[in-house]
């Protein structure tokens, strides 16, 4: 999907047709100061830091070996009748990878198959470490001929298997039969689907990540009410899902720590647990969860006055927090990063690259040396490793991906990076798998 990719937690416009959606009303911001059922610890005072602060020099140790040449292989092609799509997930699995792809048809009258406008399809692809397809693509969900819309799905490791989560909604807010719910689609130890399980009724697009216990931690926006004109009132909730697709307990309201006004919400692994990053006004918040999936007693860490235009992606490391984004400045595309201390201090804010061309979404993948930022520039995969001390290593060229565009979904292992990218023009989309080694500094 070309153009900048954003992943806000509480945007519910995707509940309606893509040519028009509901407006959004957050629950009262006063709720941010209220006690949370998840944790009643007082919010700590965050240091207001608008200049760089010192960090201990970072030593990543000797670079691990990384053998094999870079490669790019096509692993999936568009389904007839679907015109666009997006890569959605990639996880290591049984010596290879599971990859998730969501396809969509144009909304409006006159769809290719004559069905009711609005169809989506979630497809599971299985490849080996060299990008060779191991089995036929598996359609996990198709909504052809219905009024059901699907959100961008998520894919996590879960015990010996894996788990797909997504939102499905019928109609648009304001319709008499409007409904929305989160669905779980567990995969067994061979990667085969075990069916679908409705999880949460009245919730919107989920974010998810696996935690050490094998449980999947999820965040989603609960639709509190639909007002006149299709305005949706939402509140955030956290939930945990067992590998088999069952909730461990009812979802818990987390408005006290992650308000409905949060922007560009990112949920990422944090060691054996997880953390949430988001923007609110000029500030950036980091909220950690413990291994049980509950909000950590330390509460949010806040970096004030950072004034980020957006957050494309984030990485939570043992020695710091890294965020990355792209923005347009003076007619040029800029790829940039900020490195935060574990206490919320600002260690560095850097421009990685500036060029004339389309604005690319930026992906961060933990890797040797910190986290590696990835983006596409005219079909060339570019990267740069950002250290927790704020040092940004020189940007490097990865593989060239013919007609590659949009978001990159990647996983790292030492210096090895494996990724999937959508390729091709609208109406002839496909998915490519690529792998390469991060250069030794």
C-alpha cells in the first residue's frame, strides 16, 4: 500500500467504507487522572527534557556472523478481484516463516464480482529461510459478497503455534445493524488454522504482541457509543489471549494510562513482556507491561516537548527506547529517529536521510547494535542501525525490490534481517520476501 502507513490504536475510520468513515470522540481526558482497575499506582513525575542528555557509550560486542547472499523472492500474488492490500505480519516458525497479507477491493458501486461493495481477505503464507513457498496460501478470512470489513490483522507467536487477531465489522457506525468485534484465528504447531473464535464484541482494531508465557497481549478500542452522524465514542482496553484463542479474563479498561486521545500507538515486545509507545500532544509516552500482561508499577515514562510529527514504529530495548518516523520538509522526504532513555530523557534526535521522492513508512527491527530502521526509496531497501546511546550508523543499501512500496514488515536475528514487502501496481499486487545482512560497522 503506497503512501505513509500509520497505526493508531484508536482510529476507527476503518469500520466504515474507505471513502468515508465516522468521526471520533475520545472519552473525557479527565479519565487520564483516574485510578485504573489494572494498577492503582500514582503516575510518576516525568523529567521535562528538550535537549540531549548524556548516555553511556554503547558496546554491542563483536558482530555475529551472517552468511548467505541477499535475496528477493515473490511468495504470493493477488487474488482475482482484489485491487490493493498490505503486508501485515511475519514471525519465525518451524525453521522458516509465517507471513500475513491482507487484500482489499475498492469500495463503491460496481465491484469486479458484482457483490456488495466492501470485501477483504486475510491470507497466510508459509516460506522457508530462503523465501521458497512451503505450501499453498491459506485464506483465513474472506468477506466477498458481504458487508463485513476487516482491519489490518496481527500475527504473533503463541506457545507452540501462532495467533492471528483482527477486527470485523458489519456496516458503518450509525447503521441500524452496525456491529464490531475482535476475532482470534489460532494456528497449530504446523501452522494450520484451527478456525475462528469471536473474542470481544464492541471492540475495534486490535494491536498485539506475544509475551514470554506464550500468551498474546492485545490492545483495542472499545466502542462506548455511536452518536448521531456516525460519531464513535471509544475507550481503550487491554486483554490477553491463550494460544488456543480463548481470553484469559475479560478485557480491562486502561484509559488511566493509555487515553483514547493517544496517537500513533505502537505495541512492541519488551524483553519477556511488552510496552506501548504513543504520542499525545507534544509528548511521547512509554507504558510498560509486566510478564503477566499487567501495567508495570512504574507507570508511564514521558518525554516532554519532543514535538514529533508522527511515530511510524518503535523499539523497546534493554538500554533505551527508539522511535522512528518520516516527514516532509521543504519539499523533501526526511527519515528521522529519536532515542529515549529508560527514564524518559531524550538522548538524541537525528535525521537519518533526506531525499527527493515519495514519503516512506519507516520500520524498526531490533538487531545487533540496537534497532535497524528500514524504508524504501524508489524500490531500494535502505537501512540504518540506531544504537541506544543515540549514535546512528551510516545508512546502507539493502536489496532492490522491483516495484516495492509501502510498509515493510521485518524480523531480526543478530545481523540477519528477513522481511516482506508488497510489490506491483494497484490491481496486480504481490508479496516479496527478502533477506540480507546488516553491514559490519
